[in-house]
C-alpha cells in the first residue's frame, strides 16, 4: 500500500499555486511556533514540505485535523489537495 502519491510539481504548479502553498506552510509553521507544546518539525510540516518534492501524502488532511491547526489552515490544505487531485486525476484523501 502506498502512503503517498507522486506528482510533478514543476508541471502542475503555477506561480499562484506556489505562493498559495508557501503561504500555507508559513501559516502552519507560525501555528507551531506559537505553540509551547509541539515543535514545528513534526509530521504535518514534513508532509507539507513533501509537496515541494512532489509527494502528496494520503493522510495529509487527517494529520492537519489531528494537530487542530484551525479551519482556515485546513481549508487551505484541502484546496492544495484538491488542486493536485484535479491536475493528476487519481487521488483520494483520507
């Protein structure tokens, strides 16, 4: 069983999507920097960084919800997942 989908970020991300994802990553990092309990180096940030390398983890959305990052960030992550899904035509989130 594969825990991620490979995709070509260079092929499907335009400058708008690059900026959108960069802003999402920054918001997640800020969320954890403001948290005294959780390091910003964790499963969620690792999975978001993976998108830069063309890895979309199937449990990314679930991981974000488990960390309780807030609805705005969750919606941003969902937007990114939906964008990649639309461009690659073969992915389902958990």
